[in-house]
């Protein structure tokens, strides 16, 4: 090429595609490709005719190629902004699309997404990541989450969005393996990585930077004014200080744990220039909309503006003890009181250790006779062993850590271990244990369990049951199997094993099932009843076939009740959720729950000033209350005289939902960015996966293929030019564009942006040179000019962000602006075969 190239001239470079000349330097040429500028060797450049030149020469280009190119550019524009065409098998909701758009408005992004539980945070994350992938901005991804959610994150991103990740394994991370650079997309346990064993943090910090770091349950990144930051906080801070993070998104339903210092420290990890524990609070609250998103169940809708969630139906049930149960619990109460007196006399470390064991025994007893009986038998078997008060304190500290990290099943298991620990609770403990065990064995049937089974018989539908402890779980499994048969019941717990389940023939056995398998059985309707410990309290969706939940026991922390209900009251639930609890009015636990319920209603009344349904904000209030507040109340309530009970309760729970907490919640909610259907509905693209079909037909015909479309399913032979990836198959049959397919079709059959085949099709179509054509009025009713807009500034903040819009031109009428999705719709009616057969002629270009 010897002719001088002019600024603005359209050219093609094989390595980069279509671009625009900026300067001709002789042997090389400066060319802009969207937001990128490259200096290209002159001999690699091919001049392309642009629209003005085509009009001037009267040369019309192939209609099929022009339409396919326009469609591809529109699809890329829509998906890069909203994630609309992501390969999710779940129907997308407006608030999820809005979150994706909000996070991607500028890049790099730093956001805290604090949506209420059950609004589809995995879908929001998948949309964000899919959109970034389509922009070419997701080479390296690091997801940090609790250990119990690692496999779930990997599974859901793969099955819902076809995003493949590796799970971090300490065994695979060594000096010679280069794990962090050889695995570009990783899901890792925050609680594993935070501990710097074997130099793993050094290797992480020396690896290539991450395009996106996503942290789930980000409230675990806590910093306390006295105790300092947690190890997880320090890890993320190290990544940030080492410039290993380009963009970062936190997810947490309870980001504010009651202390402004910790909350603003969390925000400082995202943007230390604007937020921090020592910066003025009022100044930071004003800036919250730029960093924090909070959507509530009350505000989210479907695409038609209909609210998705209905208020809960809460139904308390009562029961009374049998004579045998009453005798046992009276005896146990006397034992606990004697043990606490013994602990007081001991004092010091040993006294505190005894108190910890007694509290765990109280919690077990409030669940069932079976739960405390298992612990009593364990204690009696170890009664002559050497005492270990240090171990009890270690377990108590571990339990507190589990609760802080949300590992509730592990926290409940600590109660079972503490109750059996080698530690003398009183001088005559052996005699006491023998009498207690004898009294417990006289309880042939537990009235609460009988009441629950009777309630289930009346309900006649699928039921999810929650209990804290495995012994209670096994007891209930035994009764349900006896009444409804083994095929009707399954279970979930952390061990994936239920011990001492008694079969109808009287034999005891152990049942085993993986928690994912049990959840699938329940969701598919293969079992009617699922009995779960807190292992299903987070991270498992159980709403597909069920809308009724029974609290078998009432845990000492109300947050657990909220998390249990979240398994059913979540995105995808089509019925009003029914919640049933069982209490014995004669117990101190019931009395405390009565007072807690009154206080919760008081909190709700205060919160109603901020929103009509305070259920979602209540989660924030609970998150701000240390679990110790509730534990201390339940542990000591039995010792308070009736006449002083109300005064004592109000004093002990003064910090739960007090004025400061309520004001903090209102400030957070009032200053966050949030979805509003009335404001967003006009901006939402009115397209979905089926709108990809015309484009796919057009580009296949461009490649001389004959796609076959029947009942929404597309079949075709793959063009040779698309066979650049080993994942691309030579033929595709019955590919679908419907997220709601109910006939068992796998994700592999679902086409959308992110599927290697669609990505190849879009790449080819966007690289077509055709830009100008003429179509008859029976195909399009008026002329349309389509424009691509991008940031000329080539900083990372706006890298590769391109938008498409159109201008519709009608004779004697004002020009009309078309959004990218409207342009896509505009050209969707033109069939590929009719476009291919057209011989267009351009009208003469006007002089002005």
C-alpha cells in the first residue's frame, strides 16, 4: 500500500479487526479500534469502504451482511450493559439486570451489594461476570467465600452461566505448581486463604493481578476498634495494597454489624480514598449511593411490575409436656441450677468451663429429650476421665468463630461436643447423670414430636423442617419414616449422615445422603419431607416444590430463624410461605420468645417508617446484634423470679433494636442505591434469548448454511470459520433459546452470549465490512442510521465499553432515536433467505 491514508479512513487489520486511521507515519499507521489505539504495520492494513463512500458511489452492500452486522453490534451493546443475553437457565428479573447495569456503569468497579436474602445474588454475580466476559474484561477472576459455599459457587456459575472456575486446594498450591497463574478463574475459601500456611499468601500476592475479586458474605471482613482487623480483612487489604485487584464486588445481606467502625472499614477496602473508619460519618453516608446497593423483597418485581414476594404466614403452635417429660425437665433444671452454683464456687477458668458446658446442655434440652439424652450418655461414659477445662474454652471460642462466620451447623455441633466434654460439673455428678438418664428413658414419646407429625398429617403437603441438633433430627426422621415410609423423607446435615435412626421394625441404623442429592430429591418432589439442621440454613434453595416450614426447635439466635425462612422465601417461590413454630408455654424458653416477639414487633413498628414491609430491614437489625446478647438471656432466664422477669429482660436486651440501631438502619437504607421499577422500567431492554434467533439465522445463511428452526429449536451445520475452538462441534441439533424449558434440556442445549458458538458468530458478524444497503419498504418501513458510541479516552475506567443507537428517518417527520434493543427488534422481521436474494440499489445521496 503506497497511497497516503487520511485521518478517519476506515481500514481492516487482521489482528484487530475494523478501525479508523488516526495518523499515517509511513511504514506504520496509528489506528483506533474502538477504545483502543494501536500502531500497525502498513502492509497489514486493508482499506474498507465506509457508509459515506458507499452512498457517494451508489454501491449497495449485501443486505444480509449489513443486517447481521447491525444485529451483532446491538446484541453486544445490550449484553455489555445489562447482561441480558447471558446463558442463565433462570428467568432474569428487573432488579438483577439493574444491579448488573449499575455495577458496570464505570470500570474498574467497586461495589457492596447488600440485597436481602433470597433475591438471587448468584444470578446478579453471574450477569456481571458474563457481561464482563463478553467485553473481554474477565481474564482473571477470584471468588472468596465461606468454605461451605465454595462448591456451590463453582456449580452455579457453571450450570447457570457456563462460567468455568477452579476450586482452590492447598495440596495443589506449592512453590513448583504456580497455581495462581495457571488457574485464571478461582473459587476459594476465605477461611482457608486467610491463614498463611506454607507461603501461600506470598504466592497469591506475587501472581498476576485479578480483573475481578468477588467476596461473598463480605461481613466476615471485619475490623474491630479494639481487637483490630480479622485475618480475612487483612488478606483482602494485602491484595489491594499490592495492586493485585482491578475491580472488586462484595456481597453481604448484613454488612453493618452494629459498629460504624467495622462498617466503614469494610467500605475502605473498596475505596479507601472516600471511606474509612476515621473519616466523618455524615460525609460518608452522603456518598453511599456510589458504593452500596440494597434491594428489599418489598421493592422487587417481575418484568411487568408485579411484586414477587408476599408477606409470611406465621402460625405459632403450642403443646404441653407429658408427666414423664415434666419430671425429667424438672430434674434437669435442678441439675443445671446445682451445676451453676458449683461453677460459682469454683470461680476462675474452671468455673467458666463448667458454665459453658451447662449452657450447651440447656440448649440441647430445649430441642428435645433425645438431644440431651445423647449428651448425658456421653458424659456418663467419660465421667471418670481427666478433666479438661482448657478444651471447653477452646471449643467455646471456636463456636463463637463459627457463629461469626455463619457456619451454624458447626456451631451447633460444638454444643453437642461441649455437653459431653471431660469436666466434672458437681461433686455427685455421676449419681445425677444416672438419675437423669433413667428419667429420660421413661419418656416413651415426646409430645412436641407427636404434635409435629400430627400437624404434617393435617397439612397434607411438602414440608421443610429445621432443627439445630442431629439427635432431634434422627428422632424426627424415625417418626416420619414410621408414619409415611422411608421413601417420603430425606435429611441434610453437615456430616451427611443421620445416626441412630430407628426403623419401623425397631432396629437402629445410620442413613447417609449427600446434601446436594437430598436437596435435589426434595426440589424434584421425590420426597415430601426434608429434615435439616442449620447446614441448609445458607446456600441451598429449597423453594421449588415447598412453601411450608416448621421450626422443630427455636434456636437461641433469631438470625437463624430468618436464615431458615430464607430457604423458602426466595426468588422462584410462587406461593405465600407458611412458617409454623412449636412452643411449650410453661418453659422459660417460651417466655423469652414471647418477650422477643414483642420486641421484634416494636422494632418492626419503628422500621415501618422507613418501608411498608420491615421484614427485610429486620435482617439488618439482627446482623447488628451480637449473638452473645441472646445466648446470655436464654442461659440465665430460668433463674429470674417471675415478678422481675420483664424488667430483667428489657435491661438485658437493651441493645437489641435500640434507637441507635434503628437510626443506623434507616440511614443505610435511605442512602443506598436501590431498584425502583417505576424509574427503571422504561430503560429495561424488552428483549431476551429468543431475540437472538433472527441473528443466528442470518449469520448462518451468510456462511452458506441452511439453519432449520422448528418449535423454537435451531439445528445447523457449523461454519468452518467458527471451528477455531475445540469446544465447537461440527453439527448442532435442537438448540434452544428459552430459559424456561421444562423438558430437562441441559445448559449445553441453551444458546446465549457466553456459549462459544454464539461468541464466534458475534465476532464474525461484528467484523463484517458491509455497512450500507437498501431494503424494500415491506422489510423496513423507513431509513435507519446506526451509530456506535465509545469512550475515546483509553483509560481502564472506560475500557471497551461501547453502545449502539439508531436514528429512524421518516419523510416529513422528526427523526426518532432508537435504543440498541429497539434497533435489534426493528431488523428482526427480515428473514435471512429474503435478505440473501435481494439486489439492493442505494438512493442518491442528498447534497446536504
